[in-house]
C-alpha cells in the first residue's frame, strides 16, 4: 500500500507547490526545500531495545527520548525516528528520490 500511495502523494504536494507559485516564491526569497518530513503508519508495536541491539547505525536512549534513531548509511541524509507504536517519521530527505528510498527501505 505504501509503494502505491507515496509517489502519488509526493506528486500532489509538488504540483501544489508549483501551481500556487510557492516554488518561485521560495527561490525569490533565496530559500529551497531541504528537509522533507514523512510520517508512516505501520499499525504494530516495535521492539526498540531489540532493534537497537541488532541493527547498526541506531541510537536508543529511552530515558531521554521515546524514539529509536536510525540513520541508514546508504540513504544519504535520511533519518528514521521510530517510536514503540504505530508511526515512523522519516526526516532529512532532500529530494523525491531520497524520500521514496527511505519509505521503500522500511
């Protein structure tokens, strides 16, 4: 379901930016889109202690944050924030391809 939905959603957001001239407004102001944030609902509990022990490139400090932070090496600036329940947040993507790669990585 994610694979079918994500390109259409990204295209819709991109079209909205173009249609409403936000893209040119951003450029005129010297700004650019550099951090795309996506929330993905998975609908199941996640064993964060297990993931932090078995996966590389993770940080998990439950006394400081309820999230496991995962930075896949092959996805550029993409970082996944993984809570114990329901939603995973993908942050740091700088392009459509990085966003889609991050979602497909899940």
